[in-house]
């Protein structure tokens, strides 16, 4: 299977921490297209029976993804990710290694708070059929999955929201701002 050959340029990025500002540029430079597939996942330490943990994956490409979680994971540790995305019927498991980490607290409607963002490099390239499914799902609203998403996110490339989620976000931002101003 030709797909199994590792791409050397993918491996070279195994390095020390990339400054946060460089992270997105880093992604866009990469050879494989990345999809803004934002979804919940279960993950565990591949080599030790520590039980499943929950996280959020994003920026999926053939060679890797971004994993958000509230757990600390050591650099270069092996993790296994299980995605069961019922909305678009996307199910896959992938094993990869932690290559980068960003400390960034983010809050999510359904998934609580995540503290870290890890760049993961898959051991085997993601199956092409899965990638196609992910690609097809990307015109959906990044927040609720509504397929009629038309409003682009100003800060995240290729991320769309439906009208309702866009309004909800806008209101949320206003409230946050209001709270800060009056504090
Ligand atoms: Zn939506």
C-alpha cells in the first residue's frame, strides 16, 4: 500500500515547541490539506491501560490532527484517538505521537473546558475514504453541524457557521465584552 510510506517532510517537523503564532502558518505550509473537522473524540495512552479520556480534535489531515484536552500529555507520547461522529457518520481510530503543545484554555458548549492543544502526527496516514468523509462534512456548521453553514469565522480559515450559531457566538462575545467592561 503506497499510502503507508511516511513522508519525510512530515517527520521533520518533529521538533521542539512551535511558538503559537507560527502554528497556523505551519499548518498552512504543510503538504496535506487540513480540514476543519471539529469534533469530540475519546483518546487514551496507547501503551498503557489508563482508560479513555475525552478531547476535541480539529485540523485533521492525512498526516495528523490537533487534539484539545484538559490532560497533560508528555512530548512524543503515543496516543490513540477514537472518533465517533454520528452526525456525518465518521468513525475512525488513529494512533499518533504528540509533537507540539500549546497551553490554551478554551471553553466549549458540550465539552467543558480544554487547557491544551497538541499537534499529533499519525503513525499511518489516515484512510482516504475517511478523509473524503471529513472533507464533505466541512461545509457544515462548525458548531452544530447544520449543513447550511454560510457564515465564515473571521479568525479560523475554512470554518463556517449557520446563522443561529453565528448569532449565538456574536451574543456571547458581546456579553463577555460587556462583563469585562463593567468589571
Ligand atoms: Zn450551527
